């Protein structure tokens, strides 16, 4: 079983409910185990800034799937929840990004692992830290990465 982390984000409809629904859909997927949802945070959009704030969280799980199979599960959940990809970094009903898949480093047309720019985004690092404060990525403690980030914009959901 390989441990994996998926970042979740949404800013259309009821984003908090959508993150919880996405986590439940992952829990209901045969082949995914020990699915845990982090606390949910609100953050400002990145890239296209003229849009609503995002709700963000992370999921920690274990799987016997390959990284590409897990990515396909993420895309399937997005489609089932009405995700339509139109504008990069634009508004969305749900977004599932595979951030880490064990210690795998991979770069192909479909998938890059670890996910690019993960270490630059507090809205990705903080929820993963909440799930795995002792996690070490490429020899660097996640706590060190988090300490370097500006978290002033993150607001934990009630």
C-alpha cells in the first residue's frame, strides 16, 4: 500500500460541502483505504484573482493503485461532481490534485510528482501538515516548508 496525499479545492456552489463530498467519494472507492480529510481552510485565488475565495483541504490515503490509476480516480470524482475545465486557475466546483504518491518522482504528459509548486502554496502545505506533521519530502521536513510560507491569508473554516 502506497501512502498518497491529494489537495482539494473549490470556490463555486457550496465549496465546504463539495470538499466533504469529494472526500466521501474517495472513501467509497474500492482500492482506497484509510482516507482522512484535513481541516478546511479558505484562501485567496491564485492566478485569476477576480473570483471567489477558495475552500481548500487535503486527503491522506493508502492505495494499491498506481499513481496514474489514482489520478484517474481523481478525475472521475471531478467529473461526477460536475467539474468542467475551462479556465486555468479559474473558478471550479471541485479540484483534486495528486500532490504526493509515496516517494515517487515522476514527470510525463499526464502527471508530475511531487505536484509542481506544492511547496509554494500555504493552502496546500497547511492541510497536509495537519494530517502528517512529521512528513519529510525529499529530505526536508514539511514543518520547515510550512514555516517559510506566508499563511496570513489562510482562514480555518469553523
